[in-house]
């Protein structure tokens, strides 16, 4: 195996060393881009001609919604890595990411509700996107609760990773089911590779900065929380060994 | 395999658990709904199919923790794990037994409960058909949830939290089909989707349940 | 301060809610990280003394 292979970071000690080195940089970058993006968006962008000033909520709503989904995808990949290669760091990273993803879902739902109040005239509508996010939040809750409930670390890692796989399939199914069940109020995607469908440029660039900020914040939090989980696991192992001996 | 099925069915009958309890729970839900929303029969007729689907789903959920609990406690689950029968088959038989003792009686009794909620005439066929197609999926998904929480002391609440989100697609298509039927609309699309979900879960989910059960028995 | 017009309440409250939630998340993560790190050090030094 080559010296700079990615699997090297599967070694918990190596992971802590490396993340300790990069964590300050990522945190600073995250804070800087969040501050710049949000200030740019809040103070220096015009109002939308239809939505008025509520368009400014986009800088929180879209990045948090994106990260809510991406966090689950990251957990899915980490779970697969755990199942296939059985690296503990991977399972613990999935565990560390779940609360962050759940919080992102809450932010996306909250900002969406606050935006929906003046725009659609209601805090909540059983619109497909809103409903899917609520269901996604339930999946996060179940996943976190299962981790908390099981004492043995390896058993918990196995069970939660299988739950994550099965949950992903059902979350996707729910997305289509909900679409079928109710046609929505929600506008189409705010971002896409097709330039025509994008939001206008004035909103686009600060939005990109905010998304970068959210991504970096997510990475920083997952690194930090994974370190914590590794240490907690090591502590449990040490305590168990002491009790035995 | 058949011996295991018969044993499970006999146990369920004797323990007086799943069989009567699920039905009684269903009856109570149906009785309580008019108290909650008022006795107007037009309103009840509109929501009847949805209420019956929800009631069936909750009744199903209630009996899930019994699927493996008894076998886990007396150690026969460990015996089954070492038996020549593959775990996937054990899990499928367990799900089938659960459906025969919980799902099937619910399906057969819904016409009666439909009367209580003044379900429109046209609704009976689609409702029974949708439950017939949907409840096997509920049992199979529930078996997966039960396998996940089998070793836990107070797994009941966690089991609901894990299983209910997984029930969403089945409930949506099943209730949608029953609703469209009751309103006299065509319901072939939700019927096909529901059948697809049921077939898919029956074919694939036992592998996940078996894997989970093996982890828990380790 | 930009003029937010009649939607000021919605915009400000969504910013407030999100920033508070993010700060809570960061604070909880950092606090737990510190606590676990300290506890692990305690346990490790104790284990070394014993053995």
C-alpha cells in the first residue's frame, strides 16, 4: 500500500494527529466564509422583485438543506466503508455526522417555515419537499437513537450501518411516494448546472460562499466529533480492561 | 421451515397475544376516532379509509416486539441460528407468521370496521385489496425493526421510532389507493406502486434482517 | 442596516434562529470534545500507574 493512501487515516491515532493539524485551518476558513457569505448576502444584495427582502433567507436555507442531504450521503458512504473494510474511524465518523445532519435539517425546516409564513401564507404545508425533510429528520432521530441504545460499540456500528443502508432506500422511496401523494408549492432547485435555471448572479455568488462555509463547518464539526468518539471509545475500552484485570 | 411456522403460529395462539390483541386495538382506535373528530357521517366517510389504514398500521406495530422477544429470552433463537436453516429463511418465516396472526385478521375484519366509520360503498373493495397488498410489507419491514432491537431491554419505543419512518411509502400508496377507491377514482397507479413495494421488501429486506439478527446473536 | 421592508421580522428571525442553532451545535461539540479528552487523560494516567 502506498504511503499516502487514504486508508492510512483509518488508523485512529493517525486520524487524530492529522485532523488536529488541519482542524484549526478548516475552522478558521469555515468561520471566515460563513461571516463573509452571510454579511455579503444580508447587507449587500438587492431585494428580489417578487419576494422582497425574504430572499435573504436563501443564504441559510439552501446551504443547510444541501448539507442535510449530504450529511446523510456521507453517513451512507462511511457505513459502507465500515461494512466492507471494518475501519472503526469510518463507523465513528458516521456516528459523529448524524447529529450535525439532524441539526442542518432543523435549520432548513425552520428557515423554510419562517420564509413560508409571509410568502405562502402558512408556516407549514404538506408540500413534497417539506414532508420529505420531515421524514429525513425522523430517519436521523432513529439512527441516533439506535446508536445511543446499544452498549457494545461494534454491534452498534454494524446495526446502525445496516439501518443507514436500508433507511437510504426507504428515504428515497418516501421522496417519490410523497411527490406522488401531493403536488407541491415549493419552487424548483435553486442551483443547477444549467445556467438558465439558476437564481440570478447577484444572489448566486454570496450563496456559493455560504455553501462553502456550511461545507467547511460540517467538515470541521465531523472531524472534531469523530475525534471525540474515538477518544470515548478508547476510554470505554481502557475502563473495561481495568475492570477485568 | 413449515414446522417452524406451525410452532410460531401455535405459540401466538396460545399466548393469546398477537391474534386478539391487534384486533382489539384496531377496534378501540376505530371507536375513538368519532369521539375525536365528531359523529358527522360525511366527515367520517371522507377520512374512513385513512383511519382504517392508520389503525391497521398501528395495530401491526404494536405486536412487532413479540416477533423475536420470546425466542430471544428462552434461547431458541440461538438454536435457530445454528440450525441448518439459513437465517434469511427463519426471518421470512417469522414475518409470515406475524402477518398470518396480525395482518390477515386485520384485513379480514376491516369491512366490519368500515361500517362503523360509514365508509362509502365503492371503498370496500379497494380498501381490502390495498390492505391485503400492504400489510405483508408492514410485517416484513417490522421484522427488520424487531431484529434490530431484539437484544435491548426497553426496545419497544425505539422500535416504533425506527420502523415508523420505514412505513411511510407503504402507508402513502396504500392509503392513497383506498382513498381514490372510496372516491370512485381509478387507483391502478398506487396499486402497482404498492404491489411493487411489497414485492421489493419481501424479496430484499429478509437479507438485511438476517444480517442484523446475526450481529445481535454474535 | 439594510432596509428590510415589511418582511424584516421574517428575515431577522430566520437569521437569529439559524445562527443560534449553529452556535449551540458548535458549543455542544466543543464542550463534549474537551470533556472526553480530559477524562481520557485521567483514565490513561490511572491505567499507567496501575500497570
